[in-house]
């Protein structure tokens, strides 16, 4: 959760980093399992860089892939030739079968203690931590309270601004990790009243893109409409055009999902594509207007 003071959070993160450095040094030559809670990849990367610069212990890093099936075997394969002084593991949040992986690690927990005589540092997100509590209770009982790293408010705003720019620049391919969207939703609850209206509108657009990719079309449309209202009020034509185009896409998806009502959805798609093209022309983005005229022609064909 977001703290009210960026300086306080930075100080807490510094204390957490010191704890992590002490943990790595303290458990040399024996097994330990430490969980590090961090919800943002960019923050994790920054902390890991500080750790590399400041650690007196040479440790190994292991990145788990989405197709990883077992934690024990993956670690064993990575350290078989030369056991490290410590092993830092990242990427567990991206593992496809994470519940199975954690349940398997829990069942074979004694093998970890038996075969790994060095500290294991496992980076987790809030959602992974919750799964740990459900699927790997016994393994989790071996761990001290997680070491926590939190995104300072200024960095959170910069992160959101960066993602907003990416979303509008590459709206057809924009992606945001599930764990990061969940964390942003939680962290921004406390900042909703102080969030800059333009950033709030961008955030609604991002949420729409994420919901659309999950096929939650009604929710996507709700977020898009909230975003669109701001751009219309402020005559930001290009962003208006982009959001209208995405609304049209959502209605096209509705037409695919609900064939009995497809005419109604195509009518909505036509309306928003026309608005989109007009907005791009107002913004003097004739390249974008030309790009989506084909989509309007296709909807007109479907409407006969």
C-alpha cells in the first residue's frame, strides 16, 4: 500500500536492503529461505542493481520461465556444477502453473534443506504471497516475515506516466503484467483524490486495455468511457481518437460474442469509428485516420 511520504518509503526500502544484505551474509554455508515482497519489476530491477553494487558475497541469480514446472529441480539444475554462496530467484509471478509449482515445492520441502546449503532469496508479489499461504504452508512456515520493498509515491507517479505514454503510443500491443496492474489498482486507491485528472484518464484507458485483453468487454467499455469523457472535455483530439477506436474494437468483440445482437453492436462500432476518424483529422493525424478507415469500411460491409 502507498505510504503518504516518499522520503519515508525510501528510508524503509534502505532498511530492507540492509536486512537483505545481512541475510545473505549471515546464512553462508547453510540453508535458509527468505521471501522478498516487491510488486513492480522496475523497482525490483533497481534494488537488485543496488544489491549487486553493495553485496560482499558473490551470489547467483536465477530467472524462472513461464514454463517452469518444479522449483526444486530448476534450482538443482542451476547450481549442480558449482553451488553458489547464495541464490536469488526472480520471475515466479510469471510461472504459468504457479499453484502446482508451489504445492510441489511444499511436498518436497525437506529436499531443499537437505541439498541446498546456502540462502535462497525468493522475490514474490502480493498475489504470489497469497498463493504461498494457500499452497505451500509448510514451506512458508520456514521463512521469517517477508522483506518488503515499496514503490515511493513520486516513482509510482512516474511509472504510471511512463505506462500511459506507452499505452497511447502503442495501444494495439500494449501489455502490463497482471501483478503490476493489481498493485497499481491497490496503490492508487489511496491517491484517487490527488491524482492529476489527465493521469486518471490515462489510467482508465490502461485499465480498459487490460480488461479487453481478458475478454471482460463490459468492464473495458466502462473504463474507456471514463477516459473518453476527459479527452472530450479538454479537446485532446488524438487521444480522443485512440479511445474511440478502442471502444469500436470492444463493440466488434461484443458482436462476435453475441451474434444474435451483432447488428446493434456493429452500429455502435460504426459510430465510434466515425468519431475516431473525425478526431484524428482534427488532430491533423491523417496517417491514423487513413489507417482506420479500412476498419470502418469493414463494419459498413457487415451492416450491409
